[in-house]
C-alpha cells in the first residue's frame, strides 16, 4: 500500500470525516493522549458530533494507560485499561523509594482527603505534612513522574479530572478483567479504527512488552483482513481526502503508527515532533502535514513548515475559522520553520 492509500483508508475510521458521539470516539480510539489538557478537547472538537464546551468531558477521566502515558478515557471503562496494564494487586516495592509498608496508610489518607474536597496536588501535599509526612517522603509520594499517586491510579483508587483543572477525583470502582482478554479487546479496536496498520504499528501504539504481545497478535491477526502486511477489519473504502484538515497535538492519527509516512515525509519529522517527543498540533493540506497551529483567545497562529501559496493560506484560514466557529478570528502566519531553522 502506498502512503496516500493508507491515509485515505484511515481518515474515516478515525472519525475525522464522519463524526460520532464523543463517548464512542474516546472508546473506539482507545483513549486520547492527554499530557496537555487541551489536546483531548480539541481532538473531540474535530471528531465528536455532540461536542459542547460545557459538557465535552462529562463521564471521562484521565489515567496512565498504554505507553505509560496520560490518556483521557471513559470512566466506565477504567477496569478495561487498568486490566490491560496488569496493575491489580497490593502495593509492592517500586523505584519511587517509598517503603512498601507505609503505602496503604498514605493511600487511604489521600483518598479520604480527595473525598473531602481536598483534590489539588499542593493542597494534598499540605494535608500530608500536617498529618506528619516528612519532606523526604513528600518528594517521593508526589514525585513529578508519578510516585504513590501513579501507583494509586494504576489500582483504580484515584484518577485525574478531565479538562484543564489539575485535580484528582475518586473514580468508579473498576471492573477487573483478565489481562489478555482486556488487551485483545483493545487490539481489535486498534485495527478497526487505526487500520490498515502493521503489527509493529500496534506494538508501538500500546507499548506492551513484545513477549506478551506476540502471542495475542498470533491469535488475532489471522481473523483480520490483510494486504501487504497491513491489517484491518471490514472492507477498505477509499475516501476523498479534504484539501485541508486540522489535527490536534498528540493526535490519534499521528500517535497510532510507528511508521508515519502516510502523514509526512521523514525529513519533516522534526517539524511535527520535537526532540523532547512533543507532538504539535498540525494541519494536513493536500495529503501531507504542512504547518503547525496554535489557538489563543481571538487568534489562530499558523506556522508553515515551508513557504505556502496564497491558496494554501486561504484554505488553512477558512478551515480554522470554520473549526472554531469564529468568522472574526484573527489569523497570523509566521515565518516558515525552514526559514527559522536557517536563521532567516
């Protein structure tokens, strides 16, 4: 399959051409990556036919899921994702350096505080100090890479609230499943909505150890359609690719694949993903990613990879105003990234 065919086959499956309800989108795309709070909101703005600024995050929570990264998921599917991580069970030793014997006490204490409305990180730190936690332990429990809070999230005790508010909530009690049963369900969703994709794409998306993923793929792949090493469900239906289409930061269409040739040329990777691994909001124009975008109140800033024609600029501006439902939105085109890299 060539890159254009792969793009054409994928767009509709990703709800970018035919939208669906937001809960279906979140579920079928195996969650939305959410290190940056606005990314899942924009992802749903692009894909959900029932998107509303007031209610877009209702029924959703954030936890660490596949690739051990923060994702927005449906609260009623918490058990599915945690089971796939194989995170059930009592607290054990970990590299956070927290004595295992104190974890249950402080986990229970933190849950009590969250239940009583003390839900923000700094407020929880203060509550722990008042309860007698020394500063060394505070640093470990609230480690910036996760600490005890992550271990609690992995066990379904707490979750992050969706949206831009950085606070914790007590989620519904997870319904635990067999690990491989949960992974099989997610893998089938993957090939349904990210396919055509290779086994290597699937492995990169979920980040499960290959020794654990290989036997599942051996069971699943024969039941899928296959062409040139790409797997998918159903029939391939090429669609007409819109001239211009916006994608959000860490967009599922970008995060879904190890090989991203369907979206951009290898030389342009640095334009889409920086050295720190940040995936920028981008604009697909004439079948390739060609610009970044940034939304601030009343303004949309577009940074092309290379110089754009007036036709391309008009299309990007028109699509942006339509997407954000604001005809008066101020559009600013900056210097192309190519020129900035050369110091022009």
